[in-house]
C-alpha cells in the first residue's frame, strides 16, 4: 500500500500567480482598540481587501498572473477549482465567476472547495490528478480568502486577505516538477464556522498541538520518508502560516533552518491568507528559486488536515517568472489604514 | 461509628488532556488508587464531578465509569456540590464506611473542562452561582472573586502585590509535583505584570481551566493493615460540610467565609485538635483572595491579617502553616470536581512521607478544604498519619 500520491503521467507547475490586496491593518491598531495596547501582536500587519474586492476578484487577479506565466490560452484550461472559506456565495460557485472572467468558460470543470485553510492545496492536488491521469493537459487550482475574525478575537490580528493560483500541466513544460504529495486528515474540531454564523469559533490552545502541529509535522515527515528525503534535501520549505510562531516551530521540529523557511514566510507582513497562505508562500519562493531547488509545501486546514507536496524547480523558471508581478511586488504595494477604515472596508458596521 | 482510613491514592496529570475522555480520566485515577491499595474490587464508587452533564452531555457518570473499569455490580453514584464536589464525594464515602454500610469504598473526583470552548466552560462554572441574583447580572466567578479582592484591598489597605506570595508559593511547590499543570516558577515582577482578567485579578491570581482525575480508597481503620502495605496509615479524623448563602451580597460580611469558619471549627472539635496542631493546609486557592480569606476563617490569622502569612513566608514549605504543598489549585490545577480529591491525595502523600522534594519533615496532621461557589459550600477534612 502506498500513501504517496503520484500521478502516472509526470506533471508540474506550468504557471503561478499571486494577488494581495493593497490595504494593511497594523496589528497594533487591533491591540490598541481592544487591549489598550497591552497585547503583543502576533504579526506586524495584515492585508485587508478593499470595498470592491472579495475572494472571486482575488482569485481572478491571481489566475490572470498564472495564465500570463503559463503562456497558454484560458480556453486550454480544463478545470478551475477555487478553494476558500470565504466564498462570496453560500450556494453558487466562485469558480464559474473566475472561469467566465478569465475567458475559460464554458468547456471547463468548475467547482469550489472547502477545507478551511487547506482548500487551496486540495484544489491543486485535484488539478495534479486530472492532468496526471491524462484527462486534461492543463488544470488550475486556486486558494484565496478574505478571512473573517471576530472583532476583539485573537484571530482579528491575523485574518488577512490574498490568494494564489497554480496551473498544473505536463512535466515537459513545467517550471517546477511535481515529485509527489501526501495528505493526512483527521476529524479534529479545532476551528469551525456554522451556517449563518458570521464569525468562526476556535478551540483556543487546542488549535496548536493536536491540530496544526500534529497534522503539519506528520504529513511532512511521512512525505519525506516516502520520497526518501530529509530536510537537508530541500532548499525551501513553506508551511501554512496562521502566525509567525507556529510555522517557525513546526519547521524547526521537521529539521529545517531559518534560511529554508524565511523566503516563504509572509504572514508577518500580509497576515494569514487562509486557503491562500501556503500557496502564496510557494509563489514567493518560485519568484526567487534557482533550477534544481527542491521545495516542500505543507498546507494545514482546520477540521483538520495537511497536504504535503514536493517540487523541484526547472530551467524554465527564468523566462516565466518575469511575465507577471512578483509576490514581493504585491507585498510592497501597501496603503496603511486605521481600525475605523478597516471596519468600514470589512463591512463590520451595521447600516440597516 | 467506625474510624475510617485512606489506604489507596491515585491521580492523573492535570492539564489540557484532549486525548483522554472523562471515562478514561476516571479509569486512570481509580486504577492507580486500587493498585496502591492492593484491591481488585470494592463495595461502592462515589464520583465527585460538577460539569459532565453540562460540558460532556454525560450524566449517570459514576455508573459509566464503574462499568468502564470493570466494576459492574457495585454501588455507584455521582455527587455534585459545584467545585466542592470532590470533597462532598469523599464525605459520602467516609459516611458509608463509618456507618458500616460499606467496607471498601472508592471515591474519585473527575473533571473534563477543556473539550469545550472557553465561553461554554465559563458559563458552566457560573451555574454554581446564584442564577437570579448574580449570574443574571453578568457575574462570573472571576468577577465575583475580583469584587472580594477589591473589597479586601480597600477594607484592610492592602496592595495587589501583597498577594504575590500565594501564587509564587504554589508555583514553587508545583515544580516538584510531576502531576502538576504549571511546573514553572514565577517572580513578583512577573506577577505584577501579568495580564488582568477582571481588575484586580490577573491571570496569576487565577487557577486554570483544566482536566484531571484523582481517587482514594477508604476502608475501616481496624482493617487498614490488610491493605496497601504502607508503614503509615492515614485516618480521616474529621469530615465536615458547612454552607452559606449562594450569593455573596446576601452575606453579612462578604470578607468572612462563614462556612469555612463553621466547617473548620466543627472539624477541629471532631478531631480534638486546633489550628495550632495542623502541619499543612491544602486550601482552596481558586483565586489568591480565597487563600487569604480561608486562612482567616480557619483560625490561622486574625481578620485582615491573612495576607501577612504570605509576606512572612508562613505559607511556604518551611513556614508555620505550609499551604498548597504540591502546587494547589493555582499551579497543580483546578479540574473543579476533582480538586477536592487531589487535595486529599496530596495530603496523604505528605502524611505517608511520599511527597518527594516537597516532603515536610513533621507532617502528622493535614487539613484539606474544598470550596464550592464563592464560599457557599465548604468542606473540611482533617487527616492524621498513624504509625
């Protein structure tokens, strides 16, 4: 029995793109509002979507960047899958909006994925399997979110906005070759949101050891073991990043060093982009990686589970990555807002 | 009435035990106590627990646990008296053996508080206060104790930092208790800078929400030598429950724990002892202020001067009246319905000479006191070690 997920046909990443909204809420604004500034914020600032932005627009921006880098026509995509926990509609797919906006409709698989912060990587694994089976040549997986945090809750410091799109295609065209993935899930209720509930609930410290650390570390260790690799074989590691502390500790426990995780650790400057988090981190790595560099990506979604994926960068990276704005460009493009503006932009003021 | 001895003790580590269900916790503590006593069965099992129905959706708890540990057939019942449930169960077990109704009784305290979101747990705990006159106004136990602390500071001109020795002592003692939740020392500086929950109570004034279970085995004193094979037998010299108003505002003096006064005085009379004979006092330090009020009501300090016992070091292991010798509610942890049994287990450890690095050189008489609500049910036990 093999636990490693590896398609029969070799595949890889042929295009990638990220998008981060421009507004930034400094975490000290939240601390000042709710704890008289006595709480030490877990990050510096988080990205906040503007009044006309949502998960669909973020996904579209990221997908356009990915298409630019892939150099394919949108009609060549046979699947567009969007993973998010903040789909604009409870019923009606985000993915059809994205497909239509890209010009990929109507001959395309389209559906939304939900697995808290793991929905994006789940969509990418599905895209890998569609292309890997030979059913399609190109498929796109997207992770995007405009995450909600209850005012005053610990999550309000970090719940950010952003997303990334990955186009999977034949290995012969890949800028990063896919080596294999492994998924590890359990029924662990660390974080959830019920229908009609405006904000999610979480199990305080229960979100740590039994949820984040157990799933990330187990998935990471099992994938490396299945591939016969160790932390030393990787140039980069990107983990789901709900704050700075968790991914740093998990990466240390997996045997990685700061130079391996620093490039993909963006949460301090954009917050937790939920379904986007680990994938946006991957795009930041692809922006600077060299051919031959091996990358380990481990997502985490509450509820709970992790997808661990291993990639090796190819020579094609040089030409393609110049064809769209880098993730660093989006992070640098920032307009700081105060708490009151944040409330307005996030629709937290009851108008009716 | 027969004299009653404790011949077996058992406990689980206290903490956020997410991997253990309430029945597993009960199992682990009870099996440890049965092993310690050298028994394979018993006549009765009494389980102290406050919140299994509210937080786990499970009542009928004692029978569930009896079945789970393979003791089907024996008498079993859950005893509830808020945070004093553990000691209330011990008192039922004591009466069963003393009266001759049972020869071998297991008493356990079990609580599971961390599987629910903290607001649900806090609301569950508030069930122990007066719903109509306290909880309806928004009071939680932190709020009620904060008002008591504030009043004490005002009444006796005491500063907040003068309470520091109580949590500092608890944390210092917990360092050597492998079952304790917080085994790290704290400093006066850390205490003063700790995050405030409800002024003036900060996080280091407050015992933690946690899970745990502890158990003891009771037999008639005259048969104690048949069990456990310990050099010292621990006799329950006094077991007394006293009550007061549920709501603090109904008390003549909110800073006087009348139920602690009554139960300790009656316990002293039952045991033929006085406060001067007590070698250690496992008191109910759910909040720092409760330690101070209990020391005053039980005759260890005059009114308004309990705070001095912290400043003078009298409450430390080397002091006149050592308290929370294995960490207390503050640092060992306060799994509410289990706390009363943890206190007794630790007192037995001291009386047997099994308290490790925290062993008191002359531990012959120990007092334990378990409080339900903000002082409405107070249960005092006096234990005597006999060679």
